[in-house]
């Protein structure tokens, strides 16, 4: 057998990706499910040729927007618990920069995706080329450098043989539980087509074992001591619980010690909504039970969470002056937040060993009085959520009502997908998740436009599930083109488009900050005033969706929405249900806040009043570090 294989750089990349697998707990699978791509002069002759030769072995999906294809790949990886992903390739120039937002979302959310943008000539034989950015201070820069700060690993391959080191380095980051995120290998268009005698060993099948890191014994003992000393402990379940497949361990820990569990956006579904120790959402978009627990907690066990401002209600959530944190996380940066005692460990193994350490100390868990209070608050919260889910409006449909109807249609096996606007906060409070993976929110970066592309990624990851995308008209207008991709690939989505004629979430936020402007509604500009205060824009969302190949249903009332959801269930093609939402009916806040600074000086009385309220809230922010 030859010790080398003569391949172009592009052919070598595809050959390498085809043979990479991952294994965890004895289960192995290919790491790359395939590649999304849009071709141009930066990649068509290189990666395009390589994929043409391997199209029956390595799946190619034709996307409509480079940002959208990265979102789809990231959603796929999230739904597959980071154990599988797609690569994404683009041409040089705008194709590459379109991927920056998707890359940022991947890195912020700690989700693996491989980006393969085309690049300018490495030889500089022809320069400048079409779409090349020229800077006077350096010729060693292209637009792909914009991907550096949003990538966990970034490299430019200026010689084919550099792949021998770069490809394994990229895989190290992609499969790392602690370091994963977007990985970028910029591929100059001339280098892609250059041949090299690569060592055959580079293309031998390799299985990367995903480790379950165990906590340090000294820190484990101290964490157990801290938890046992707490009278009012609470567990925050973050996305790391789901990525680690630690739900059973969390369930066992909570039941054994009677510790209530609250959930972040990424961690929702770690325990089913009706679990006896599931107290619901925490933070700025949290519910009454979870936020009360947080406010009184003297010990917080933060499992697999970044403790973002929405989770901590901008650090107003925890008001006990002696509150202590234990950070159970695979990433050191997250484990030490809030001055926490860090347990650097896999969530599942960490919870199991922490339970053993607490048993050894003889800790019997939360006392009976606290358990009774927890159960009472849980019942009160579920009753309140049920009340809000049924809030009606005399005109059209209320958003809480729409959430309930979609939730009921989704049943026990469906998946809801969302990302931005007012919907994530309402879904966090009101969506009742019966299983892991049934709630898919991108809220680390809260990317407008993620929803439909993300829904495609979820459907690719769980083809047997009914996937419900809930999206506002603002996000829909930003990025809806992957409807066409879902139709092309035969991946049926049910898209519920809530039309409230604008960026309603930001209109509400502006009001909280004292604003009273027309900047966030979709209205015509009036000739007389020059302001955006005319009639609503006459946008036909149904016609737009139909033009992309989707089936379309219109719903003008709760009964019509319920009927449309039932009809869509029987469709085999992506179906868009358009329903107008009455924004006058909102979901209350529950002892929560989000720090959005208000102007310190203003001619507006509304703004001055908002500033006084703002300063009162800032005074409650805890400086825990």
C-alpha cells in the first residue's frame, strides 16, 4: 500500500472529513453528516470538484444564504448534543463574511461547526482579485480575517501540506467539550486546486473519544461541604446538562436531596416541566417560583451554564448577602464565574460524584419545611402559567395563546425552535417541555434569522420529529430563504409566523426606557410629517412563503390557528401558518429585571422617570466577584 496519496488540497479536506468519527460512552458515529455550501469563484473549482467526485459518499446540501447554512449546521449540532455537525463552504468575499454572524452564534453557544471559506490567491500572482479587500498596511489580510474573533480556531492554508497539521488541530477544537465553537480554515482558491503527496495515514479512519472529565477530589470535597452547609440551595440547569446527557443524573440528584431545579434557555428540558422539583425558568425571562428561589438562595449549584445576564437578571436575581456558588462546568472560564468554587467536570459525572460525596458526609438534603415551600411555589407557578397561556384578546390571537396552541399541537415528541424577539422570553415561561430536546432556543446570541434555518438543522438531526418554528415577522423578513432548502431536501417544517407589524419586542423595550418613537413598527412614511407613522406595510407573508415552495395556511383567530396546526400536521411539505398577533396582551414579568441603560440626561419626562427606576434596579445588582 502506498504511503502517500496525491490529492489536491480540496480533495484532501473532504477525504479527511469523511473518516472522522466520535465516541462517547461506547457509542460511535461519524462526526460530519455532510456539508452545506454555496459556490462561487473562490470554491467552485476546488471544493466543488472534490465534492463532485464524492457526492454519493459525503452529503452536500445546497443552501440559499451563507448565514442561514451556518445556523442550520449549528442547530443540527445542538440537537445532536455536539456529537455531530456539518461543514459549510462559501466563495470569497461576501459569501465568507455572510458566515460571520453564524460563526459568532456557534462560538457564543459553544457549538461545533467547520467553516471552509474560499480566499484570495496565496501566491498573490493575481491581485487584486474580484471581491478582494485591499488594506494599505498589509497584503496578508482578506475578509476572512473577520472570522478570527468569532472562531475558536482559525487558520489560513497557504500551502497544501499545511493541512497535515491544520486538520487535526481543527478537529481537536471541534470535539472538545470545553473549547468547541466555530472553526475556520480559510482556503485560498489557488491552493485548493494544488496537488500534494499527502501521507496516507492522514486519511485513515479516526475515532475521537469525547471524555467525561472527573472533578478534582479536593474541590469535590469542598463543594460537598458548601452544599451541605446550605439551607436554601438551588440548582441552575444550563445547556451543559443536555450536551452531557446528564438529565437522569440531575433527576436522581434532585430527588435524593430535595434540591429544586431552575432552568436557563439552553437548559430548558433538562427535566420535564411537570417534574416535582422542576421550578421553571430563572432570570429576566423567569417565572415566579424560580426567581423567588434565586432571590432567597444561600447556595447555587450552577451546572453547565454561562451565567449570562438573562440567567442572573443582570445580577439582581441573588439577594442573600452570604450566597455562595459552586460552578460545575467543563469550561474553566464558566466554572469560576460569580467567584464560584469551580468543579471542572462533565455535568453527568460531576453530579454523580457530588451525590456520592454528599452521601459520605451524611447529608440528608433540604429540610421538610423548605421542601414544602418549594412544592407550594411550583404549584402556584404552574397555575399562573396556565392562566397566562389562556389569555385571550378580542382581536386576532394573543401571543401566549399562540404558544399554548402550538405546544398542544407539538405534543410529547415535537420540537419548538426560536431565537429572537419577544417570543423567547414568553416561550421560556410558557412552553411546557415534556422531553430533552423538545425545546430548541438559540438565546446565547439571540440571532434574528436563526429560526427557519435552525428549524432545518433540527429536522435534519431528528427527521422523525415534528419541528415547529415560531418566528416573528421581523426575523422572518431578515432570513426566510432556507424555506426553499427545506422543500428541496424534503425536510418538512411547520412554521408559525406571528405577525405583529414590527420589531414589537424592541418597541416594548424602548417604552421601558422611556422612549415613545415610531422606529420599531412597520409603517409607511407619511408625506405630511416625514415620520414612520402611516398605515402598516402591506406585506403578504403567505404569498412570500408560497413563492419559496411552502404550503401556506392563514389563521385569523385561535380556532383557525388550532385548525391550521391540525391540518399542517398531515402535510408532507414545509407549511407556513401566518397569524396576526395582538401585541396588547403580553406575558408579565416575575420579580425580574434586565439591565439596559437609560439616558442619564434627557428633555423627556418619560425618560427621566425611567432613569429613576433604572437607578433603583442598578442598586440591587450584586457584585459577586
